[in-house]
C-alpha cells in the first residue's frame, strides 16, 4: 500500500550524496533499478535523474519492520529511504559516480508500487523503439535519455542567457496564424467562430519576427514551436523547436559574428569543448563542387574532382553522352579501397540509384600499379593517367565516377562519399566540424511546377550585384543567405531579408504570384513595408538537431520528450485520433470516407 510524504523531506538526489559528509543521515527518493536479497541483507540500487545509489537493508541495523517491508520491493517501486551514508563495505563500482558509497537504511517508505514494466529500464536499451515509445513515460526513466533532456535544458538556458546579454528581447509570436502555403504543407486548425475558415500552425515565426523589426524592437529571439506537415526522417518531426532570432541594422557579417559566439558559448558551457573562431566559410558553389552537398561533412576528405576536361574526347558512351547533354563527369578517391569486393561495389551501385544515378563507374589502382576498371577499355592511356593524377590516386586506391547532369552527379557523389565514410568508420561523433555555407542561389527551378521557387523563402534578399539579372537570368542571382552546418547536418539557416517594398513585390512576381495573390497572402507584411522598414536579417536553429549532435544521438527522437514516429503519430497517446460528431458539427466539418 502506498505511503504518503507526510513529515518527510528529501535531503539529496541519489548522486548528490557524494557532497554529503560520511556518517551523516540522508534521505533519498527514487525508483528501484534492481534489488538482491542475500538472506538477512538486501542490496538495492536506487535510481533518480542524477544517477544510481546503493542502499543496504540489514535487519540488525534497520529493524524487522523496515526489513520486512524491504523484502517486498520490486523493480520500479517508487520509495523513500532514510539512512547513514558510508563507504562501501564491499567492492567499489567505478562506473558509478556513487560507486564508493552506500546508504545503510534506517527507514523506508514505499511511495507507490509498480507492475512489472514491459521492458527493463536501462541505458542503450535494445527494446524495439515502437514498444518504448508506446510506454514513453517509462522509456524516459532511462539514464541516457534523461542526460539528453538535461543537455537540452542547459542548451535552452544558456541560449537565453547569452542572447539576453547581447541585447536580444525574448518575444512570443502567435501560433494560430494565417495560412501562407509557400513551402511545406501547413497544419490547419478550423475556427468555430468563423465556419469554413482555418488558422494555420506556424512553420516558423518568419513574418512576425520581420514585423517586430519594423516595430523597432531591434533584436528579438524566441524558442519557438513550429509545425510542418511533411514526411519524417531521423532529423525531422512534425512539431519542433527553433532557436529563432532577428536583428535590425545588420548585414551578413553581423549575424554570423553573434551566432559564432553563441555556438562557442554553448559548446563550452554544455560540453566543455572549445570552438575556435572564426568558423570556416564556403560559398554554396564551392561546397557543391568539392563535396556534392550544401551541407558538407568536413570530418573526412574524399572530395569531388571535376574530370570533364580529361574525358571530353573519351569513347566511353556514358561520359560522352553526359557531356553532350551539358552535364559533367566527376570522381572521388576512396583511399586504400582497391581491394573492395565486387559484391560491395554492386551494393554501392544500387545505393546511388536512389539519387537518380544510372550507374557508377569505378577504377581500382592495384598495389602493383595496374588498373582494374569497369570502363578502362574505352579509354586512352593518357586519359587513364589523367584521371589518376586528377584524383591523386596511389596504389591501393579505388576511384568512383558519376556522369550525368550536375545536380545528379553532385547528389550521387555527395551521398556516396558519406556512405563510404560511414562504412569505413571515419565519422567520429565527438569531432565537431562547423561550416558556414553562404551565397546560395536565390531561386531554384521546379520541373513539377514549371516555375522558379525560392530556395529558402520569398523574403530572402538578393546579392546587390546580382539583382540586375532577375529578369534576364533569374537562376544566376545569388542570395544573402547562409546556413550553419555541423558534421554534415544543417543545424540552422537564415538570410538578410528584403526590406524594400519594390524588391519584395518583384520577388513575388518572379515566383509567379500575382499582385492579388501576394496581397491576399502577405498583405499585412506589404502594408508594413510602407512605414519605414529597417534593414534586417535573422537566423533560426533547429534546437532538436543541435542537441542531437551534441549528445551523439542518431535521431532527434532521442532528445525530444514525447516524439512522433514516421507516420507522424504518437504511439503513447494514439494521436491523431477521431473526435466526436458533436465536435465536428460545431466546427461545420463533415468527414468524407475515401
């Protein structure tokens, strides 16, 4: 039967007893990790968020009443223990912070009992994720998840402190807003008061933070909840948290400077890791040419090399056709992998097909200098030597080549180099390599919609010197946009915003939005632009992604208290779920079965 807390006060969390004097009386509370009855003495591991502490119940010390109660303890019982802190009488446990200590129990209260849990509460649980997420309230008792969420809390606190110290004001923006579908799909919320009308949940606070700059607040930040109705993956959830900021009277360098100092502070305060400033910068074009990705992983080499000029007269049809269609031929050097078995090569060929590659050419430079290749018979000797030189090939190296449009070649080799690095164990989670990627294209062409779309969003400012090409060659215009990348993951992005009404209107026109549609969707922003808009810029981090990388987790689900799964459902609460007909009727909604 559960007992109350009446008259009882916790003196320490379990691992905090290391700061208490030996032989002092302590009161600790938590959950039973495990217990062992050795006949006349019971060993019990008590767990709370701080760690694990060994409790000893010995009948001669605690008395028959307490000992008999201790004999009833089972895994995950929630208890309170009062006792004397002592050095362990047996072997020390070096893996525990409290490994040299134990509490000799004098009193015990069973605060609540527990059924046998559906899985064992332990670090790095091998229990299927679906079961753990169904019982997430138990899964969250795992020490590794608790450490992750404590890191997340510290990141949030440190961020707030740093930004406040640097003149930022924390201001909340609405979460029931007007839908403006220019990007991912909105989550819609029906209005009871206005039947047939809907709010949207914000994909970001973008327009409101720009309006705050118009309103003169100068520097704003918010830990903002955001929502996007899109397909999920390891680093994406339908609802997530942004570290969101906006600054007035600034340009690119100002935003990058304050954010470099924020990252330096976060990694020092939370992980005790020194981040050297300034962080390396690289243009989008250089990133694509060298790494095939706008979020390159700098923890290893294997850079792309353009060999189009070397093979431009080649008889190899794959190379010839790609170049004739305006594409390119590029390669990477998998150093020391010349002995890679054919089965593994074939698996890599299948891997790149998901990036629209038609295949993958390869050339192994044997240890004796000879060549084993899928295409060498179509090449002249000087062309083969040129390829080896371009990729700095040495005996024992394996060279891979892709030939197609620039986009497909970049995507293919960019993904292949990461896959190879992963297979070769080159991706160390505690090696933090930051990079600013700058000067993105302002626009990208959509074959599906047969129009240009904003690569970031329609409020991103163009590079001043490129705006002259907006009508004649829109794809040539670069943006004052920047992403912060860590170990191949984009953790944040932003841009200088358009603050001139005429340029903003022209941008809508280029994106195919008529004046009527632009006014209907963004009229309140355009109206604000009539009243003295300061130059402004901003950036937003994915808080979940930042913490995921800081703790070395493989998924943001491991740093979110109650995450969704791939189909955007919550296995614990069974959301989304059907609602009563009365609720639908009140909202004027009728469900049609597909």
